[in-house]
C-alpha cells in the first residue's frame, strides 16, 4: 500500500488512541508522520515504536500544546527548517472532561473555558498554521476530528464538548471555502463512540457503555482502526475532490 507515498503528515494528539492508529496506518501507506502531542514522553515513545516497526525516517515526535499559539507556530517552523513541512495535517487532539462538563445551567465557567481553549481554539490554531505552511508549498489536506455530539443532542450532558465539536464542524466548512483555490482541502471525520483512553469513564462502566452502544445501529463501539481508512482517503489523491464535507464513520449513530 502506498497511497500516501512521499507525503508528510502531522497528527495532533497522536501519542495514543485514534491519532496513533491513524499515524501508524499512514506510515504503512507510505507517509512519514509527525507525532504531535503535549505529552512529550508519550510522543517520543510512539515515534520510537513506529520507527522500530517501519524503519528510520518514518516518524518523529513534536511537542505541541495546541492551546498555546507560540508552541504551534514554533512546531511548524521547526518542521519547515528540518524538511518535515506537512502536506497532511490531522487536527485530532482534544479533551472531554468527564465529571466536570455538564448541562448548561450546571456547567462551571472554567470547565467551559478549558474545553474551548483546547478543542476549539486549539483546532483553530492548528488549522491556521497548517494553512500558512501549505500556502508556501502548493496545498495539502487538513482533516478535523468531529463528533456526533456536534450534530445531534447526543451530548446533552456535555455542553462544552458538544459546542466545541459543532464549532469544529463550522470551522472546517469555512476554511474549506476560503482556501479551495489555493489547493488546500479541509474535511471533518465524525466517529461515533470510539473506545480509546479518552473515554475510559464510559468503557469502564458496563451500564453506561451498554446504553451508548445501544444507540449505535451496528451494535458495537467504534475502534481507532475503524477511522484509519477514511483518513487515508482524505489524505490521498483518492479524496482530491472532497472538501468542506462531513464524513460520518459512526456505525449509523447519527441516522437515529
């Protein structure tokens, strides 16, 4: 498989979960990947694992706090200086603050701000500096990770998280329209409930897990591997005519 041959991809939040699965798949498809994460130790370990499996030059770690513009800007500059400017960027990093996020009337302002700072502002900053980089290199593909909570009432107990995901969906459409003529495509992938370290509060609770899985017509939770294929499509020439779109990979969850 070599649909991503000669491409360089930066994936935020890729030290674990969906991001790591996508990074590993991108390498198998011929890309080299930047494991971008605020946890430097985890990013370094993930990159070492990929290199051990796939060879030197297939992965590198980059410490990035997406909520801090100076670190995002510096990361793209360092990559450019070292010949690793990405032509694919997956804005995947985010938080879901279980036990803190809540219905609107019960939501603490600081929880709202923290969620917005990371999920929405952080995604905006990733897109902003990805676009700036791609404008100098002739274009590229930007992929955002959305959520059914941004489309339906699925996340009624997660006001901040759901709102940021809705904002991400809107950001993708706006950026896609703004930069289509520059050869930059922007799309959103919408997974369903996917079992990763982000959602152990649900996966470790049999009753809560059963309730959410019961709302997925295919009858099971998603896995990080379920998301790999659509990400490869959007990163490759196969997706050359796709921009400004939402791609739901949710087991039918948003059809209900």
